[in-house]
């Protein structure tokens, strides 16, 4: 429905285990993400970022509070294929070519359009992108030369590129990414950020992105949510008021560094006050 946030978490709590050894992975977490926004979660290891993503993707349920994706439960949203997930390491099918790794899930998903149309405020999604369009996405992602190769013949960065094109190719309404670039070298990482921004600026899918990197968070996001551990919680939400597209030149500007400094300072504070 118009005005319904793409994502809403209300007073969410998630506890693992019981008794004195219980871990409060998330406590009283509230997040609202408007459709089309790029939101990053940043915070030290163990502050509940992956837990939050699993709750959004419907892989786990909160012990308290509520999670809504476009106004429905994550389970309903998953059934209607509203949610796309890019994990830390790309899960490609090893026996399929790059092109088939992207087009096969599109074919499998074709039946989900009807379910999507039954949700309030949704219409049936236009047909899956044509193979020509998919090829074009792969070419733009720098994979034009390798569309007929199998994953074992690709570098790690190329495999993650394929995973990103595949996720966008499914046209999810909400794309959830858990540190997708953390295993890559810095150069590859920057070029994948370029690719991600390029696709996002064209398709305006809502993105929830987890990262350890302050620079990456500032470059990619409209909003950065700073989290702290013990218990996992949100300590600050920072709006990144920088123009787009965010090319290489912006990365060297003082206003970009000012946001990096601000986030680093908030993270330091969150870390030292972590036991609160
Ligand atoms: N399945 C689980 N069982 C027990 N504890 C868990 C489980 N998953 C996560 N935790 C704990 O919950 C906390 C948050 O974990 P996680 O969401 O993975 O943090 P992050 O992704 O920010 O590093 C950590 O203390 C972690 O050890
Ligand atoms: Mg994690």
C-alpha cells in the first residue's frame, strides 16, 4: 500500500539459550525503512546484525515484538518472493553456466507473481526479465566474457558479481545482504560497490545491507544504523546526506571523510559503552 514501509521492526527482542547463559542477540530494536532506500547496519561482531537479517528474511522469529515486510509477515513476504537474499559467500550451482545460474531461478520463480498480487497494495509483477536483458545486466557487471563459464572457472569477486546480478534479476522488493563483500580484496570490493550502486540506482530496490566497513557504509547508504553488542541494540541512526551517484571523486572529499569520522566516533562510543 502506498506509504507502507518496505520494512518495519517494532520492539524486537531475540534471545538465544535460556537462564544465566542466555544471549540477548537483539533487545528492543526498532527500524523503519521506506521503500527504495538503501540502509546499512554497522557494528562490531556479535551485535546482532546477522540475527536481524535472519528475522527479516523469515529464517527465525522474534521472541518479542514484530517484523513486517511491506506490511505482511516475513513468511508471507517470502512466499510471495518479495525478499531476496545475498549471503556472505555466493551459493551458485556449480554445474550451471553463469547465464543459467541467473536465469534458472527466474524461471522457477515465475509462479510466485500470483501470490504477490494477492497481497494488499501489490499488483502482479511484470514478466521476468528476458534473457537478453539478463545478458545485458551481466555485461554491465563485467561478466560479458564469462557467461558460459561455470563457477569454478571464476574468481571469488566474479562469483559474488553473479550472485548480485541473480538477486536483482529476481526483482525482489527488499534485498537483504549480509557482508557480501567482506571476503574480497579492496579493489574488487570497490568495483562491486560500483556495480551494486549502478543496479540499485536503476531498479530502486529497497536494500538492507550489513557491513563492517565504515567507508562502504557511507558510500552506499542513505541511512546507516549503528549497533552495539551486549545486548545487541541500535545506538544511533545517521542519515548520509551526500549526492548521488557517489563516484570516486566524492570519496576524496572532505564531506565524505566527515561522515566516516562521525561513524567511527559513534562506533567507538558504542563499543566502549557496550556493557551498559
Ligand atoms: N544460533 C545461535 N545460538 C546461540 N547464540 C547465537 C546464535 N546466533 C547468534 N548468536 C549470538 O547472538 C549474538 C549476535 O550474533 P550475530 O547476529 O551473528 O551478530 P553479528 O552478525 O553482528 O556478528 C552473538 O553473541 C552470537 O554469539
Ligand atoms: Mg554476522
